[in-house]
C-alpha cells in the first residue's frame, strides 16, 4: 500500500469525485482528488478506497468541527459517556444540553453528525459494491473487500438504527448531483424490523466473505468474520430488547454463541492494559489511533488539573456507587464492609482501572482533590479545569504518555468497538431472558468477572431470572464503562426515565482538623432531564430542510 496518506485522505471526499459532465474549455482536472477511472483501474487504489471507508469523513459543517473520522467519536474530547450517568464533560463541549433534556432538531449538541455522516458512508459503500466486479484483482481479495464493504455499510446502519429507530434504507443506489431527487424512497423510513433485518442480512453477507483472521499490516483495524458476527449479535440483542421489541432473545443468544464457538477470542488477563494494547486477543474490532494525533491526546484531555490536564470526561458518583466491594457485595449491602469514611477501599478492581479518586496513585504521586490545598482541586493550578465531580478518568490513560505537549508521541492506541467481554455479556443477557439463569449464563458472566486482574467472586448460585437480569445489567455498567454502551443500554432496556432523571452526583472532599478527608455527596450538574421522546435522537433540522420537508422527523420533536 504505497499510496500516500495525503492521497488516501483526499479519497475520503469520494462523494464529490464520482460525478461527470460534458467536457468544455473550462474543465480542469483537480490535482487533489483521484478520478473514479483510476480507482477502478487499480486494485491497490480500490483497496485503499475500502480501507478509508472505515475512517469516514469530516463533515463540512459547523456542528462537525472537532469530530474525528471513524465509526464513532472515539477519543475526541467529550465521549458518549458524558451523555449518560457515567460522566459529565467538565467544560460542556455541547453535552450539557443533552444531559438536561434540551435536545432539539435545531440544537443537537455533539449528537448532530450521525445522520449525515452515516448516509454519506453508506453511499460510498454502495459505490464500492456496485463497481467491485469491474476491478481487476484476485478473487480472494475481491471477496475480502466485498465483505468489508458489507460490514461497514451494516455498521453505519447499526449506528443509524440505535440512534433514530426506523430509518431510510438506500439499497444499492448511489445518488449524484443532478439526479431526480423526487423519488419517495429517498424520504420514506422503513420499519424498525425492516431496518434490523436489512442490517443483519448485511452482516451475514460480510461474514460469508471475510476471513477469520487478517494477515497484513492493516489487520488490527479491519473487519473479520468475528467482527461481523459480533456486531450481528449486538444488533439482535437490541432487536429483542424492550425498546425495539422486533426480535427474539433466543436468536440473540444464538448469534453471540456463534462468536464464542469460533474459539478465536479470549478474556485478557489485565483489564487496565487491555485498553492500551492493540494486539489483545480480547479485541474483536477496533480502530488504531496514532497516539500523537490531535484528536487522541487522552492524557491532556482528561488528566487532572494538577498535572495541567483539562479535566475532560469526569466520572459521576452515580457510576462510582455501582462498583461492588471486593467481596462481591454492593455497597448498599450492610454486610459488604463498605465504609463511607473510607469509600474507595476494597472495591472491585475495575473501579481502580477506570476512575481517579482522592488518594489514587497516579504518575508517581497521588490524586489530591481535597480542599484546602489539594493540587487537583480548585486550589491547584489550572483551576478552571478542576473536576466538578471530584473524580477524573483513569480508563484508557497511559502514564507513559506525557500530559504536556503530547502531540509528538509515537505508537498506537486502540479504540475498541467490539470485544469478547461484550459478546459474553450479550450472550448471558439474551440466554437469561430466553430460558432463565442456566449454567451457561453463570459461566459467561463469571468469565468476565474473574479475569486475573479483577477476580471478583463468582455470582451467587440460585439467582432468579429477575435477579440475574439485575446482575448482568450491573456487570455491563462497570465492565463496559466509557465504551459507548451505557447510553444505548439504558434506552433499549427502557430504564432511562429512571437513570437519566436523577442528578449528576459528585463528591466534595474536605480535610478536617486532623487532616483526614471528609466525603460529602453533592450535585455536580443540576437539572438532568429525560423525556419519552429522548429514547431516539431528533434528525437535525438541516436534514429535514434539505429534503424539502419530505423527511419525517423523529416522533416527539
């Protein structure tokens, strides 16, 4: 793959390349774009075109400023966690309006780019699938690229479905400027079931063509059969969930079991290092970010103000309270041993790998959010970046990377979209709902709980179906924290009216006369609000207007 990165990036602008007009004296061949005849005439260029469909585009509008290319926002400033009860973004970054239930078609905050970004990518995949047969290449490579295009198209529909519900299915059509835009199919939403069935069928096609393992330098960031099957399992889990209610729990369990039966993946022994290790066998599909790239720089974006960090995505007390004690009991259990005067002692090891708290060991020092005088409090440097919750993010952070001037660091760091622990929890949830808490449900959950670095006690025997449901939901909350699951989980379970209508809590830490910390729960962000209409996102008003108001807005908006 000798094509330069600059040329590869310009290929992202493919939506503007594949148009034609009659030649005249004013026609000028652009020097910064590659013509479709060149892409279709060179298998290497066509493969690079497919690779760049993973990366997506930077939409050219004000809402998209700062949004990185890729399937999701990844490591860019405010994470999706800051739209949930996991965290808030310390300095807003267009998230507080969503937390406060003020989301509207005219004001979509950080959620505004999904619709346009997804459909542009779908169009690009359609172009590739429509033309792949005319490109000269080996049948083995052709099959792989077909599988990748089906996977990427399915991923984009998965993103649309889980945010908007029933959406427009474009089929294989590639629309160009000048085409007849009065076709009703352009503006007619399919039913939620039709959308789910289409995306699942796309993933079946992808799995048919994709290899079990990639064997080249791009391996870590490209789809495999396991990635297609894992995404299918997630979609079928969503389909069976209360918000969707268009599928069966048995089908969702079977889809997750198909990934497990591949014997291709395993639980990593070290939970904290998993998110720093591109080659982990737990990772099914991830994007590899260059650590020094502007949109990564996790350490400066999220680090404590006492280290010149910007605070960033600060964990909530709501999440902290979800972590069990090391003995497996919730902190609300009188027998758990929880001590409110020493609240961080003897907790689930995943807590320490996810949250920085007062007294946490960090960069050869300890975090000091106490007042007076704590360097990570308002009494410390850069106090405008002081955490509003008394916590800072630990997960994904690598102490070997600098906080100050981090932009020249070499190396890769994965943003994980699909990993084996999710598959196991997907299976456990679906199997429990389908047949109850049988031995396979316990085995799946306990495999996640008992990775070597965590080693939480096995779930107690004899749980009822309802009790197991609660246990699995708690497990997902802590195991998958900050990985863009919570936002969708509380919606598909239809519990967001409970979880999102409580304040965003934090903690204050004050030293008493004996220099001992005193912890007091506080409200960190007021007026959190969630209404029934917020189960789905509104389509941006600009998209409605672009359709001459033919596109139907999400119900309630």
